[in-house]
C-alpha cells in the first residue's frame, strides 16, 4: 500500500517557527512536494525535494531524507496568513501523479 | 499566463443530468490532471493526461469521462452522478517533475 503520515493539526503564534513532518511509504519515489491550501482555495505549490537535503525558499524550507522516507516543511516568522492546510505529496513516477498526505491544519494566532 | 482556469466555479446538477467541467492552461504544460477533493480531505487523483493521451485512470467510475481535445484543454464529462460525487473538482497541469499548478476548482453539488 501507499501511505503518507503527517500531523493533523499544529498551532503556533505569530513570529514562531513550525515544523510539519511527513513520513511516507510508497511503491515508488521520485520526489516529495509540499502544497498549501487555504479554506475555499486551490492547493498552491510551496516546495519540492528530489534529493536529500534542505531547500530554502524565503520563509519556507523543506527537507528530505530518502533513506528514512522522511521529510519536513519548516515555516519561519509565522504570519496570520499562514493559517491553512499543508499537504505533503509524493511523486511515485516521473512527472505524473501526486499522492497526497491527509494534510496538516496550521492555526496561527496573535 | 501562469494560471489554470476552470469553469464553472459552481455547479448543481440532478442525478439524471449530463454536464461538463472545463479546464484550460496556456503554459504549454505537457501533463494535465483531474483531482477530486472532499471537505477536510486531501485531493485524490482521478485522471492524468500526458501529451494529450490518457496515461492514468485511477479506477474512476464510468459516470466520469475525461477528454483532452488539445494540449491546452481538459474536460470532464459527468453523467448519472450520485450525491456522494459532490466535491471540489480540481484541474492541474505540470511541465516537469516537480510543480503542479492547480486551478481554482469547480464545486459540484449533486442533488
């Protein structure tokens, strides 16, 4: 079977740092992506890791360890607008289907 | 133009109706996707088109029929749907192996 595990909810205050973990078990692995989705909106791409290590894009960073089947999304200097659902997703084949985790709801308070 | 557009935004249909959802992208992307998303759940892949050919069909019931008339357009034809098919239907496109661009979705209600 294929599964991606991530926490269902995370809460934090403005200015804080949050890490959302994702472990996966899939029949194939090509890369790990992260998407953000606000209520009523569409998923938007945040980050992608195909190789081990850290990718940094502004306030967001993503990490991958292929040997541990594990990755995380790090959100720094949290803002209220970061309150959203965050999905990790695995590409099991080159350039095609995404398998999504169940999503983590992040609530940022002032 | 870096967006995926979908029409209609909202659709209410009866179980005997036939309707179509439309998706368009002008980014020259080679792959286009249909996902279904229920409330508080992740998107679930339905179909993948690669170079205008259906490459993945995730065991979707035949009451959903995809069509890719050209490299920019993707349709999803709906017929004899059930109330449990009510969901947000998302279209996405991609060129490479990493980023998928999602449209705003069509919120479908089946009565």
